[in-house]
C-alpha cells in the first residue's frame, strides 16, 4: 500500500480553505489534492479523529488572517476578545489581542502546519531526539527554498508535552533557540496516577465519559490490567507516564475496613517505594503479566529485570526535564469535576472478622478480576491452597480528583506552579483524548499561538 493510502484517514472539512493547502488543477501532471498535501505534512501520522479539527483550524485560520485589510470574520472569536472567555487561571493576567497586534503578528507571514507522530512506546528522550531532527529538516527545507524560517511553534497533546520539553532541552533535542514558543495541551506534567491504576485494572469503560475518542486507548492497550501491563511493562515511554518525585508523597494508599493502613511514597521516591516493590498484592507489576507470550528473553520476551531497567530510564528522563520548559510557554488542561480521575490510587480493603490484619501486606492473591478487584488470603491458610475462611476483598476506588479522566488537576497544575508559563487555561467540558475538539481548548490554543507569534523577529519585517 502506498504511503498516501496508509494515511487516507485525513479527510478535510468541506469549508477547509488554506492558500498553502490547495488542490492542484486537474490538468497538472501528477497533481495532488489538498488532502494529499496535508498527508505529506504528516497529518496522517496522528489520530485524525482527535487532532484533525485543530490541525485544520490552525492551517486555515493562521493563513487567512485578513480579508480586504480587515480581520477575517473567523477570527472575531479571538481578536479583541477578553481571554476570560476561555477560563484562564486567575493569577495570570491575560490581555485581549488587539486588531493591530494581530495584524502585526500574523498578517505578513505564513504558518504551514505540520504534524509529527512518534512511537509512544519508546522513551520520550528518543522521541525528542528524532522529532527534533524532523523539525530541523522542515526549517532547512523552507530556508533552502528562499523563505525566512528561523523558528517554529510547537503545539502538543498529552505525552507530546514530554517530547517538546525534550526537544528544547540542551542535552536532548538542543533546539531551544529554534523554537519560538510551545503550547502544551493536557500535559501530565509530573505524571498521572492513572498509569498505575490502568496497569492493575485496565482502561475504563470506553463509554463512561460518553466520548467516542476515549475508547481508543482501551482498544490499543486493553480494558484489563494484564493487557495494559503486557504493553506498558515493555514500553519505556508508557512507564514515563507514572508519577515522578515531584508528584509528592502518599498517593498510593491502602485502607482496611475504612481505616488508613499505609500510604506511599514516604520519602519522595516512587521508583523504589512503589514501582520496584516486588511480590506484594499492591505492587505495580504483576510479574506473570509482563510476558504473556512466554518468549525467552533472547527472543524479545519481557522480564521483571528489564522492566525495572525501564523504570530507571524513566527516573533519569523525569529528572532531566523536571525544570525544562520553553521560556515562552502556554498551557491548557481540564480541571473538571465531571471528569474525575486518580490523583490518589486507593485500595479499599474489606476484611471479614478473623483476617490477619497484622501481616496484611503479605496477603496472597487468590483471584484477580484484572479490573481492580482482588480476593486475598492470609499466608497462614495458603499451605494447602485453602482460601482463608475470613474473606478479604481489595478494590481500587474510583478516582476523585477533578481533571480530564486521565490527568489529575495536581499534575496539570504543576505547569502553573513552575512559574515559567505566560498563560495557563484551566478548563472544563472535555476528556483527555477529546480535548482538541473542545471550543475552549481550540480558542485558547489559537490565542496562545498569536501571542507566541508576536515574539518573532523578522529580518525583512516592514
């Protein structure tokens, strides 16, 4: 199948109109349609169902800023509009973009929009390096064609924020001087406890948030804990979504009969205190789920040791990018009570009378639904594989923290607390995967891009 055929998911809206993406005349030999040109820009590398709308918004609107010297009607939702319409965080005093500012920033230049897909299974450090090379190739291509192209604007979604931070890191992508600014969308800035939950209990019911896009992750990685672990335990990039040290202490909790029994991490090290803990019923990794194929290591089969090596890599990457943000950064994310998620992961244990509560951390797993419910037994009853007569059930409680059903408020809000952002929008009304289909996320993104574009210094600017 041709490359164009593989990217046939790119279907442009009927009203799509960009002077940079127009179909060739039928008479042109080997002519291409607008959609084919978009595919050449990488639009088919990403999930078009989730990102197609924002890609077309950026391409169409940024390259049609004015009509007859006046701001185009499509920009009336941004220009001279108070940013309070898109739910900015109160401490960031954002001003409306005036018509004069808008024209000066975007009316005399082109904004060709590219999409860069990446292998989310590999480390984001590797993705940042490879994507940086692709970004540089775009810059070089325009410059060799006689265009003035010194810097780019990066717009990210979710884990893509890690990639962008790697791109501008001097020891990873090294493009800090080639990026004009970054817009981060729904970034799990310091990780998401949902990664732990999903490795033990799978992704949530695709219909629980009434969003068709929410089912994609479940289809890819699984509705069951063993399915998700089989993927993420062998995927450095996926493990980098786990909470890092900055996330804080005490987010993994065990309550027995309504009383707090324990919480980790205690000393700010989730890698040693949670992720590497072996053989406990509450461990992140159930070792028998790592390699369901049973392949030997020499043939690519996963092992606990290899997964722990990936955890070490995740820790190193987390530490590298902890304080790395571009000097001109904007962010938007969900802080919606209707899309609660796991800020903390709480095991609620119901232990019947007679259960051994002293050695609770040594309980064995009798059964595991792989969706967050365990039947446990005290070791004293395991000698002949006879279940404990004292019934013990452990269940992962539903998430309670406002967010976007994946990234909790505390992780996204770390961007605000970093003090390195020019604008931060705390919004409601969308789930994680569907964020760029929401009008608030789209509007705040377009606003942020124009503000970043104002930073450009053109050699030939009038």
